[in-house]
């Protein structure tokens, strides 16, 4: 039902029912019904009609809002998939070009490293694209599955502690959080030279916190700058989550990424 029809029903239904009863009372049964009794009846009738109509109206509005929210979340998921597909296309195209150059120059070790890079990118892309947004798979299970694949590909150990309430995040939020975890770990694999990562992700009432820490070589964030692609992506995703991002890094002492957020969490919705 459109909002225009709902507005029309809001005006007409109470008016017709209550007005119709008053007309019937004064024109047909006024001789058999005292004024005081009639006033009680119209009061009770108004209460019943108002309660029934308001319940129906708010239920209808709630269903509409839920449908709109679901559509927005699905749109966010598919937009993220399109972004991943474009990013994958550009990245692999550049890597293949560089691979061709290395092979011509006989740089076999560098070429082998690029092949491994392509393999990793394809594995990650396949994992992201094979997930069906309509399937209600626990977010923490998806994270654990991806982390297991990443450990196999990267050879870096992960000590993970993930404690998430089921249904705490919307599908759109899960897309962004999943992207934060992926981006952080991809940067670790590419640049940190770490051999161990600690990942903690907890939800507590209206607050949540994600920590990713490595024991790699670290970096000077002032020298790299916030426009670095990996850092820029983390910042962009944190803004979409309305979260606060903190990056702490010291040379030869590793890097720690902390993402915190607040959330109005209502299980009944």
C-alpha cells in the first residue's frame, strides 16, 4: 500500500466509523439509548477504533521500513561486489603486465612472486563473490572461514578472538567490517613482514571494537601519509560505519589498528 492510500485511510476510516455511529445513534436509536450511555459507547468505540487502526498503521509502516532497509543493505552489498570486481580487474591487469615484463627479462623469482599474488587475489575474490547475501550465515563464521583461507595462503599465524552477537550488525555493516578485516590483513601480508597477527573483535551491548595487531616491521605514519591506498580504504570504511579509527605503529615494533563504534541495538527490530 502506498503512503498516499495510507494517508487517505487515516482520514476516512475513523471519520466514517465514528461519524457513522453518531449518525445512527441520533437518527435511529436515540429513543432507546440515553445520552450518558451513548457518550460512554462513543468513547469506548473511539478507543477500540483508534487502537486497532494505530496498530495496523504502525505495523504497515514498520514492514515498509524493514523492506526499505533490506533493499538498501542489498544495494550496499552489490555495490561492494562491483567495487571488488573493478579493483580485481585493475589489479590483475597491472600484475599480468608486470609479470610479462619479468618473464621477458628472465626474472623468474619476481615472476613467481607475482603469480602467488594473483593466486591470493583470486582466492579472496572467489570467497567474497561466492557468498550469497540472502543466506543468513553467522558473520563470525564467515570471518573464521576467511581467516583460515588467509592463514593457508599467507603462512602467517593468527590468534583470533571473535565474540559477536548474532544479528548485531546489518548486512551493509557486515560488508564494511569484513572489508576492514581483509584490507588490514592484506596490508600486513604485503608490507609488514610479520609472522603473527592478533585479531580481536567483540560486541558489548551498544559498543563494538575491532583490533588487528601484528609483530611486523611497522612504519612511520607521518612519512606514509593518510592518503596511502590501504590506509585510505580503512578510513573510508570506518566513516561509513560511523566508527573511530586509530592506527598505532612503531618501527620494528609492529602495527595496531583499532576500530570502535557505537550502535543502537534493538533485538526486536
